[in-house]
C-alpha cells in the first residue's frame, strides 16, 4: 500500500484528466512506478530552471499574490504575444 499527500485541487484535476485517458489514479501511479523499474530512471525530464525561467516564475508568483497583471487589456496581451512570437 502506498499513501501520497496531494492537495485536494490537484487530486481532483488529476483524477479528471486521468479518467479522460481511461486511467484511475492507482493505474497512473502503478504505470509511473513501472517505468521507474523498467528504465531505472525517473520517467520525466527534470531540469533546474535557467535564470530567465526563474525570473518569469517569480514574476508570476508576485502577480498572483497581488492579483495584478503585466498587461492591462486583452488587446495589449495579444499585441505582446504577436510581437514576441516573431522573435
């Protein structure tokens, strides 16, 4: 038997996503552990975020905490996305 602590929201969202794939939470955990055994490795690529990613993560956390956005309107968001997609 295996017990895992996960916040309720994550559990509900993961259960729904897995159900859409035809898997239960137990199926997913068994599949995950089976891959660890077969591959003798963690089945997901884990990386330390680079400086740019860490800065974006910090900005995002700050924005969520203060309930503010970087762009004031949806049009500003789309303009920013368009401008940055050309880079």
